């Protein structure tokens, strides 16, 4: 009998639209691969929904708070439902950019200098020399990211806004110039590296990530072999240091103007990489000869509790 997979998508974070796209694509691919699929738009009644459905596996296609930060993972552990991606602790750590940074640094993964402050403090005066980047500590998909340029006299004043939706604690991080690179870990194997070229003259923001034509993916990235292997090794090192399982994706900046080999900095690890038509991990898998159906099937077969 075909394995019954509940694809968890939607939710109520700011990344809901991305999650619905990811979930829809994955559900279609799993059905094409012969699985019995239930599409679940996750609400606060998710435990009751899952109790009724009784799936063999929960495919976690949620993004952002409650889906990516250990919350849904903890619920699935309590219910004894095998699930995809990382477990409670790894999800929680990776979602908190500052905690993840501390762990990666201790493991020998190079990270950018940063300070964690209240958003009102970041709005009052520069807490780092310009240029720098301000990021919500626990958001994804570049929501709430602000870049402060070298000649900017004052910090972004939108941080003062009463309806700022991304939490009061922000991370102020040294701006790393250079190329935007990303690499995924699939189990204990690093996939190929993508060089992301944003087509909107800004950084790799929400539109560059998800709008058709928002960015160009150069795959495999044109890098010196030693740099290529180094980034792949850092991807696995970060994946393992945080305790990730299944598939994760590490994002890097590479500044070729520093020293002989340049400076490689790991920005963050994403435990729930997007799986939309414009997403990165499906592109990487394709270069390995792995179809989208094969990729999501691998994730279902890899699912477990106690991750």
C-alpha cells in the first residue's frame, strides 16, 4: 500500500505564500511518484487534523516561525509522526541567526561580525561601522532585511515604526561584498554550488528569490577548484554542527578582492529550503541527475522522529 504523506504548508508566518508554493509543488511531485498525499493548510488545529488523517509521514513544507523553528517538529515528535528535514533543536538553532552564528563559528565555519540589539537602539545610531546589514533575528526569505550603505548618515528610520512586523530584536552584521553563493547538504553529501546573480540591481531579496526572472542561477558556480571544495566542506560542517538532518542549504558571500583566495563567509543555514519552481535546491539536485520527484521522494524516505 502506498505511503500516506501529509504535506504541511501555509501556516501563518510572513512566509505563508512561499510555503503554499513549496507545498503545492512537493505534493504534486509526491503524487506523481505514487504516494497517497493529503494537502494540509496548517492552522492552530493542526494536531486535531493530523490525528484524524493518521499519515505515515509529514512532509514539512512550512517556512518561518512555527514551521521552521522547532515548534511543528516538537508537535510531530509528541504525536509520533515521522517528518522530513531537521529536528527540534537544529531547527530552533538555525532559525535564530545569532545562536547559529555562535555554533558555526565554534565549529570553524567563518561568519560575519555582528551585534544583536533592540531595533530602537539600531534606529538611534550606527551600532557598527557602515556599511552593514540589519536582519530580524528569526525571519527568513529576506523579510525585514535592511542594508545601510557606507555614506548613509543615519540608520533606517523604519525601525522606529509602531507596526514593524519582524520582532524587536535585530542582528546588525558587517556587510560582506562579493558574490552570492549557496550550497546544499543532502544527508552527508554536499551538492553543487550555485552563483546567484540578482537581476534587480539589489541584494538577493524576496523578489529576486521568488519572482520568475528575479535572479540568474549559475550552476555549477565558476570558482577555483580549491574554493569550490572549501565551500562544499563548510556546508557539511555547518549542517553537522547545527545537527541538521535531511536537506539544508547554506548561504555564503565570497569577496574575491581579499588576499590570494578571497574571503568566504557563511551567512546562514536554512533548514527548510524553498522548493518552488524558482528554488535553488531542486536546481542543484538536477545537476546530479536527480529529478524533482526523486528529490522529494528521497526526503520522504529519509523522514523519521528523533531527528
